[in-house]
C-alpha cells in the first residue's frame, strides 16, 4: 500500500498504519529506522516569547494534550464556529522542528477534521527553509463520525512517528479525553484539542483561550469567519498549567515575515520609553 496523497480518510488500513508507526509506506524510511535513532532531547515546543516560555517551563510540553478554545461567536443566532489558531500552532511546530530537526524531521503532523485543516500557503510557510516536506509528512484526515474522529485521535497520538495531532474535540467527554491523554503519553507527541465550549472537569496539561485582537467586530458572520482565519494579532490566555496560580494573558502578533510570534508592545510602555528618553 502506498500513500499517494496527503489527504486520506479514516479506515482500518490507516489505523494499522498509525499503530505500527509506519506513516510513510512506500518511502525508504521505515518505523524501524525512526525508532532506532537517538531519542529526542526536546521536551516542549517553545513560543520563543520569553514571558510565555518562562511560565510553561520551556514551552508547550510534548507527550501531553493541550486544550485550545478558539471560535467565532455569531451573536445573531448564538452559535459558535470553530476557528483553529492555525498561525499560532504552525509557529509552535516550526519552532520545534528548527530546534530538534534531526529527531523531528522524519515525524508527521496530523490535522483531524476538514474544518481544522490549514491552507497550502500556511503549510509552505511551516516548511520554508526546513528539511520537512509537508506533502509527505502532513496528513489531513476527514472522519465521518464522532467515533471515527476519536479513533483517529487515539491512533495518531499513540504513534511514536507522530510529532503533533490537531483536531476538533468539542464533543469528547471525560472518558474519551482520558484515553487521548494516555495515548499522548504513550506516543510522546503533542495533542492539540480544539474546543468551542469551556470544558470544566476535563483533563488537559494546559488550557488556552485564543481571541482575535480586533478593535471592531466583523460586520457579518461570513466576513467575520474569513477575517478571523487570517488574523495576525491575538489575545492569548493561559487558564491552566502546572504551577500556574493565576490565569495569564498576553497580546501576541505575527512578525512581518515567516511564522515567528512576538509579544505586542503596548501603548503605555511606548509612552514611558519616550518619557525616559526625553529626560
């Protein structure tokens, strides 16, 4: 069996492929080659923003699941549309690949659910100037049911050939989430669980809320969704993390080039700097 396209559906053959750790059948590299290599010393994906990485003890931990709430609220009908924080996540994945490319360059990144898939342009940015080919090492899976989505999550997270798994976990309950938590610890990769609603009582190593930093709300739901998918400035709130006693919020934005994040400089600090220079 050869993987001729990066876009596949969930099936028994896919599950067997993932469970065996061989996600690139047809390539010369096998799971045996991968697992025989020296284990990665990287334990987290850094934001490369000192204020955030310090709170997280280096970044977003591998071998764990992380909950991200990111959505567009249509107030006219009170419905929430999932808006995956693609730019933030791809920036984290790129940082991880850059810092430990020898170990991670053969692993795959998986996006589960068509509504969560990133654009081709973003995948090109993710791989720019890196020894990482998204057409071979990024899998886009479109499950047809909740059970297929959960099965895909479990299989992907438990595979040592997977660097990160991202998908909509809005409907997963406590038992399902604990299964994913155990799978991530087994595989050693990172699980990004996207949710629309607050998940009080459900396990996750860290919990985040991402809100676009918009001065004016979109005029219509359709335009709003399109605008949010390409937004480059966010309010990023960390609600839960080991050792965290008080929720933390940062305003971050994308650099003009590439996928590098930075903390947005606030107006008060600019004013204070000008006063000090004038003195």
